[in-house]
């Protein structure tokens, strides 16, 4: 379930020279980069240089020069190579909507293709030294990895609705305003993507078909548009969900691994654990209900009437039955009996969901909430655990046009939207 990843490796000066030389850089340009001098052609000092490598699955290859402080006040220079790659494309040599699964067979194929690329890129001869070591994927460290799930929904409206429900579900505390979603509500409803995170990790949900259309030039090859059209067709109604570990999130202190070796991250077990760890905590697995009759039934079942409320309801029903008999005998009509579904407890939780809905999501509602953060979160938890629904409701104006003509005309179910991600089994890696 990996989409793309960026790997890194400290490289010796000889490897820097060879990489830049095979990329067509002049000797003067190479020496200027190595020693931190002004590039004679670009007329500026470069700390990072990018090398174009037209190889399937390789998005970017760069070298960075870093000046370090020594123990005795001096300085020294280190060089790092970074490669941004798409594993499945590298293995198959074709663009796909599909994702790279970390099976033993696929990982072995990726190792071989990476070796082929590095032999071509560095013109390696197989001599066992620090340069030839770069051809082995196992010697590289992870800088960023995108763990991904593709969800095929019923129509494009559901893709838009789910992205907006994700926006509305994210909740931080008042002390962490910096983690507000990068896309909010209102005018952003038709955004193609929703992204949220910090310097260590990031969550993104986006319309895969729109992403391909927005980057059409990347997929159109020469005069043929076959690949582009195929990918547009394959990506129809796909909601892509990515959980990525960025630079700070691949450090030992963040992962619990002994090092940043790439192979520790190429694991379906690790991918599933990290993905669900985040998704379950901040989005949850419960379906999204409309503030309507079906939600009332769920809340009534989870938070039943108190004994006093049940006694009053029975008395009210008996009174109605008596009045109905009298009216029927007199040939008069009465309105049908409307059972009281929601007691005081259930109504409290329904009001909480209405409050979130009226503020377009969790975070906005929390900012306007009079009580404590802990009380707000406790209400959410009880709704999830007892009623088994998300505290975020599907706004009524998203629904298909009903008999009375209301609604914005989206092709959505009247009652609820299932959560697109299922709760993992108990045997999941903890």
C-alpha cells in the first residue's frame, strides 16, 4: 500500500563527482558545488542540485551539501543523495492507479530494479566499495514514505462528501491551533484535496481522478494520450487516502526503530498499524448519519428513556388511546400518535451533533463551545462507543432533492454514508 517514497544516503565526494559528471555537468560546476563556490554557469552558490534522470518510477534525484560543526570548533562537509521514487512504476515500468504491496516478491523486484538504475546512473563496475554500495536499496535510509489506500465510491458526489466529512471530523485542542486543516469549509467544499498534519506526519484525502487531470502533462507521453486517458478512466470515483511519514517522522525517536533503514518501512504490517493508529484516533470508523429519523433511532437505542420518562410516555399513550376512541365514536379525526423517541439523555447527544453540524465541524464547534475540552471530547466518545455513529453528521443540504424540493441535489443516500475505512481486526500489529 505504498504510493511514493523518498530515500536518502550519505555519499562520498567521489560519488558526487561521478553523479554530476554523468549528468553532464562541467568540471568547474562540479568543483564549485563540492566546495560551496559560485556556480560559473548559474552565478549562485548551490546547496542542493537536481539531476534529471528519465527512468521509470524515478521522480527526482538530488544531492545536498551540508556544513557540519566539528568537535574542536572546525567545520566539515557532508553530501547526501535523495531519490524520490514510485516503487510499483519502477518495478513494472508503467504508470498505475494500483499501489505497491510490500510482499517478499515485490520487494525483491524493487531491489533489482533499483540496482539496475543505480548501475546505469553511477556507472558502477561491481567493485566492492562505498560507491558500489549505493546500488543496494538495503543500504539507504527512509526520508519520507506515503502509505496509501484507494476507496472506490458510488459516485463523485460521495468523493466530495467524504473529503468534507474528514475536514469536519478533525479535532485538535485550543492549544494546537497550528494543526488546523489546510483546507477548511464553505468555499473549499469543491477542493480536490484535504491535507492535515505537522512536521512529522501528514494525512491527505483527495480525488484521484481530479489529481490526474490537474497533472495531465505528467502522464501524456509524446503525441499519445493513451496513458492519460486510461488513468483518468481507472481513477473514476476513487477517494485516495494517504498517511505519510515525513522527515521528522522517520527518525528513530518517532518510529521506535533502531535506525532509518528503508527495509524497516517496507512492511504491510507497519503500514497498516500506522495508518489505522491515526485514522482511528482522529476520524474513527463509525458511519456518518444525517440529522434525521434514522439517527434518532440509533440514539434512542443507545440512550433509552429513563424510568420516569418511560412511565410518562406510557401515561401519554393511554391518554391518547382514550381520546382517540372518543373522537372515533364522534366521527372526528385525530393526528396519529407520535412516539417520544428521545429522552433527555439522548436529546443531549443529538443537540451536541447539531451543534457540531451548525459550526461546520469539530474544530469550529470546539472554538465556540462554552464547556471544557474534556467535556466536549467525552460527548464525542460516548456517541461513538454507545450509538456507533460519528459525532459529525451529514448536513441535510447535501442530500438528493427530495419530494419537497429541498437539498442541493447531490447523489447521496438519504440516511447515512458508510465510513470508507473499516476497523482493523484484533490481530493487527500493535
